[in-house]
C-alpha cells in the first residue's frame, strides 16, 4: 500500500480516503513508512562507514512520535536549547546519540547536556562549558569557495559558522590536554545543497584537518561530522544527490587516509532528507476568485505554515477527487495573505476542494506560531498498516 502522498498522484488507501473526506482542515499528515524508508536509505548507503550516525535536528520537527520513529531506526538528534534536550530525553535519546549545539551559553542547558552524556558541538572556544565535556565536536569555518578537488561545489552559501583553522587546532590541543576523551571535527554550511560533491568536499576538508591535528599532536580525531544541507528535491522530475554515490566518494577518501585515521566515525544531520517527504499539509479551498488565472484561497493561515509564504519555496500540490475536470494554470494563496504564494497547473479548483501540499515533514508545522490568533494545525500519523492516529503533542 502506497501512503506517501508526495510521491503518488493517487489516494493511497480507502482508509485514508475516508479520513480525508471528513478531516477538519488544515492538518499535517505524516507517513511513517516514508520516514523509515528515508532513514533506512541513509544507513544502507553508509553501511561501510565506521560508526555512521545521522542526527535529526529537533527544530525541524519536534513531534515526539516522529522523533521516536527516527530513534527506532538508529538516528540521533541535534539539539540547540534546554527545551530540545529535555524533549530528546523524553523520547528516549541518550549519550552521544544527542548532540548539543548552543549558539549562546546556558548553564541549565549545559547541565542537562552533561547529565544526558551529549556531545557538545562548539562554534568557538567561548562556548566551552565550565565543566569539561567528555565529548566535543569542533566546527571549522569554510574559507573561500568549497571545492572537491579542482571542481567548485555549486549552491553553497557563504557561512561564518565555525573557527579558523589554527584556532581550532589550538582548541583541540587544549581539550585533549584537559581530559576530553572523544573529539570530532565538523562543519556547518547550512542550506540545502543539490551538488553531489557537497558532502564529499566537506569530508575532504575535515579529513585534511584531522591529518594535520594528528601530525601536530599525535592525537587522532574520533569522528567527522558533515553537518546538514544534504540535498533532497522538492520538485517533481528533479532528483537530489544519491546517498550511494556520496558514500562511495567518501569511502574512497577514508581508504586513502593514514591507518591511524581510518577508524574515524562518520556523522551528519540531514534533516530534510530524513523527514521532508513524510509530511503533507491537508487544506481546503475556502473561496475561488475569478480572473485570467483563478485565485484559490486556502483555509490555512500563513502563521500555521510560514514556509508556504517563504520567497523561493516550492512544494508539490495535489488535488484529489478532481478527475474529469479541465486543467488550467491557477494561483493559490493562504488565509489573508496578499497576493498568490503558488502558481500551479491543476484541475479546476472549487470551494470545498481538498488540496494536499507535500514535502512539509521538516520545517512545516515546526515553524508555526500563534501570530494573529492562529492555532497550530493538528497532526496525524499514517501507520504502515494504514491506520491513522492523532499525534498532536502541543
């Protein structure tokens, strides 16, 4: 049974069809099967990489049920606040499956991270907690254009996260001398990158840094953390980077490392790759305004899904129960938003029609607010057996 609404233009099951006909919209619908398949694809591709661990950034989807499904697949989580650390603990994460990456110092969050045995991810030495952590990942700042060999990697924005190379090496020496038993090296280049050389290029830089650290201090790094940004396509007909090809390029580099560094574990935080495709926003047409391109007003408020009004954002749209209608270019807008936010070729829309908007399992409901009195959308999960259960947590 196919339940991924983002991959198919058919209703996947009678159970789901009945649910959608009577559902109170707008709501978010997550497909457990799609979520598990994405995690399995990563683990399968990187199975030959020592200690492979993908961590999901909690901020992208803090629903406990979603997080527990990812935990059952072997994933960890990336936390940036005390609230996220507490949520990770409630969902059963512990130890180095949790990475704590603060932007500012917080004594309470540091204490919680220590208690959980989390890895501290540090953008600079000024973020070191008072009590020395057992495990630390130090972030390297990208200098100039990212390249893989002589080839530039396209679509990588300028990023100022991380430390200068020499400052990082000095900090690493101090941490080792101070008793830190586990040390990782990482980068944070952020935004979604569709270039297949993105992760291999980051690995190459960090592997070179690990070699320099080993030569200077005789201390081998324990892990390389590639960060987030691994591409996943939001547009039908366009594919993102293949995990298998990425893993192969990285494994080739690992095999060329000095023997003392071949045991480096590989970590990353590909949030959108893991969760984007599992989430669908279910909404209805509230009104249709005539014009050269009719404007359909949906019943979702901009505050309930801010990504829909983000400049440049694209999401696939599907209209069920519209067989036999003529197809035409139509504009879609949300709530009281001035002007259209989407332009699509769709079956002719009518008031009351269901409209399904895909690729919202990451940065969908998590960005919602109560601005203007908007209430966060309810959330439901499609189980692999077709059962649909409510999972709204807050």
